[in-house]
C-alpha cells in the first residue's frame, strides 16, 4: 500500500528594513579679537557668530533640530572662562542672551545651549546662523600689557536625542595695552593760616594711581609754588615716579606756608584759591 506523503516546504525569508541615514552637522564659530582696558568700570562686549551646517540623505526628513554647546575654554577655573598670558589671566563669559545673567550663559548643558532647526527644503544641505556675546567685566586687576588667549570647544548635538554629532574650536584673543588711571583723584589742600604765626602751616591730600603691571610712570604738578592773599606756598609730591603693580598705589601732595608772614587779608577772615593740575605720564 502506497502511502501519500505530503511534503510541506516552509520558505523562510528575511526582509531587511531600509537603513535610516544619520544627518551630519558641523559648526563654525568666528574667532574673537577684542581690545580691553581692565581699568574701565563698564563691561567690554564683543559679538561673534556661529553657523551650523548639516547634510542629509535623499528621503530623509526636510528639517533637523540641532543644539550647540560651548565649554569653558582651556584656561577655565571651574565654570569661569579665562584668557591667559603666561600665568596671568582675565575673566570673561560667553552669553546667548542679554541681560547677561547667569542663566543667559552659553555653555554645554541642556538649558544653556543654542537650539535651532535646519530647513533643507528640497536640498540635501542646509545651515543655520546666529550670534553670541563675549563679555569682559570691569574693572579687573590690571595685568601686564599683551595678548591674552583662550580656546573654546563647541559641540553640535542632535537636539532630540542629545547625541554628539561633531566638535570644533574657536579662539579668543584679548589685547590689553599699557594704561594708567587715577584710581582716586586728589582732593583739596586747605591751609589755615593766622598772620605772623610762628610755625609753618601744612596741608596735604592723597591720590591713587592704577597702572598696568611693569609700566613705569612719572607724576608732576603744573606748578609747585604760588601765592594766595600775599602768602607764598609750596607744593610737592611724595614720590615723582613709580612702576605699575596692577593695583592702586597711593601718593600724597604736600603743601606748606612758612611762618611769620603777615599776608594781605584786611578783614577778620579771608579766603582764596588756586587750581593746580596733576599729570601722570607713562
């Protein structure tokens, strides 16, 4: 008896899912070069720009959401950005927004990155641009004149997944020049003198000078003597020259009228004044 054999063939196949292309993006950021006077009480601001450029494959979505973060540079002190020359530094910050509060900084945390969307349209390449601010607070301790530098790394990410797509760098160059300022201007020198008094009348006032570290400077008055109400006076500066330390240095202007003089005051009390000019040369 012949049996009926039933052969069942199972055809097993596999169907590969189409591969999903990954959008690639890079960032270019303008380097910052800015002059800076650390004596200035106002902040110094420099504006830079960035461009995020992305490429997709045909069939990929026509838009892509990106984010762009920045680290604190190579000379940072924790979260504080710094430019450096030798061992000396100046502080600065990068900001996405004004009014330059801490939450407005440009860093590489989710809440402190730039975000945007590249709209490809029908093209395979697209880009987004924007601007940022570098802020040097003032005043800061005055360092030697020169060019202070830093290098900042920026990271492009997929805004949806947070995955890093690329990194690049830009440079920061802050140029300072030799400078001197009157940290504290001199006040008035007030003589109190009585006719024919035996001893000399003396008076003085202090002033402060803040010069770039290592910068020599001199100090002089437009005149070191004069006469008021018939009373000749003399003036002198406690020190005629010094070298900047980056912090305020204090000096004095000292005045004197010798004793035994009558003067020309014909009433009980007389007043007179003269203006002198202090010049700092560096």
